[in-house]
C-alpha cells in the first residue's frame, strides 16, 4: 500500500523546537520530491517547504525561512522537518506530501505556553 | 510568488446540482494545477491533476479544465458525499501555493 505516515507532533512552548518525521512506503521514495504542507485550525492549506529527490534543491515559505529545516534520508525512505524558534502561529496540522500525489494523515503541532 | 484565487468561497447546492468552482492564477501556470477535496479532520484527497487528469479511483462526475491562468472544477451531479471543502494548488513553481478554498454546503 502506498502511504506516508507523519510523527513527532505535540505541544511545545513558544521558542521551542520540534522535529517531524514522515515515513514512506509502497513507492520508490527517492524518485520523487517531497513537501511539507500545514493547516492552521479552521484555515486553509499552506505550503511550508519542498526538497528535491537528491536534496539538491530546497525551498521554504517566507513564514518559516530561517527557522525550519527540511531534510530527507532516501536510504530510510524518510522525510524530516526540524522546527526551531516556534511561534504560536505555527500551530497547525502538518502534512507530508509527495510529488506523486500521496499525502499523509497529518500530525498536530501546538505551540502554546 | 504565484497567488491562487478561488471563487466562490462558499457555495450552497442541492444533491443532483451541477457545481462549478473557479481558480485563477496570478501568472500563467500552464496546466500545472491540482484540485483537492478535504473533509473535516481528514487529509486532502487529490481529485484532478495536470488541470484535467482524473486521479485513479475518483468518480467521473468530477472534471477539471483550463490552462494558463483560469481553471475550473466541475461536479456534474452533486452527491451527498461531495459536501466538503475544495482547494486548487499550483505546482508550476517550486514555491507551491493553494487557493483559499471553496466550501460546498447543503442548500
């Protein structure tokens, strides 16, 4: 079965850090670029970051640039998002999504004191 | 950055109605556009990609058209399972972007 499974979400204080993971299965992970997309409570979808197949090209939304770092481990079919200096406005469900249109179920990140 | 504008933001319709949602891009994106359906508490589900290609397993009542800057998603005969929020997304640019969403409600 083709699937993506996110993990690592949780409650963190403003200024804190969190690392999200996304495990891929059922498709050739290193053939596709990968993305993180988030959705704040009651809001629309917001693209966060993208990484190319071999990590040669990396892009960030202005809202997270300098605070978030995307990476991938093709040997382990895994995608990561290191989130530092978290803000209340980063509270959202974070989805990983592949270039071949597979989405995970999402993981909730709550930034609150 | 490419801005995506969807209209309407809310749509009230009845079962059996033909429904059309519009998405406009701030610059030409060729046919690099996808449409998603999202239900509360669930991940988005791809309906259409490359502007008009139906994703495997998606009912044929869904169709997409357009190219350049103007795109439409059409549901030919609205079914009870179709009441949801719909988003367009461009992938012409590596800086992906989504429309603001269209909520399809029961009339």
